[in-house]
């Protein structure tokens, strides 16, 4: 069976040649996804808080906060998360979805958790 050759830039290129097989996306095409953990860490550092200080405010251990920041916790408890929103001066929508958070309905938009 003959290998099919593709022509690129005036030369014959096989799909098995190194420069095709090991090709990667150009920088600028794929953007790294900002996670909830990265947003928590960025806001914490902007407030000048250490992990220990923020963990005390939220009522959790430093290890738990570290897991939140490294995105290894799947289901953080609601009460500490509410304290985290207030301590960092942000909204749940921003932490969960980032700057492209979906808009809230007008009847819910003005409410804050108790």
C-alpha cells in the first residue's frame, strides 16, 4: 500500500513525518482556562491575605483552602464558600464562572446570601 503524500509549502509531507506528527497549536490559539481555584488565589493575594488568615475567616483548615486553590476539591461546603465570597469581596458567580458569568435574572440580582 502506498502512502498518500500531502503537499505543503512546495514539498511533499507524509502524515508520518516528524514535523506533522508532532505539530502543536500555535500560541494564541489556545488560551489557558482560568479556574475557580486560580480566581480564589488571585483575589486572596490581592487582599494581602495568607492561606492561614483566609482559612480562619472561612472556618476551614489551611489544607482545605489549599485544595480549593489547587482545584482538587470537588464539593466544597456551602457555609465556608459564603464566608469566602464575603471575605474576598466578590460574588459566587464570578468565582464559579469568571468574568463571563451568566447574567442573573433581575429579581435575583440584588440579593445577597444571609
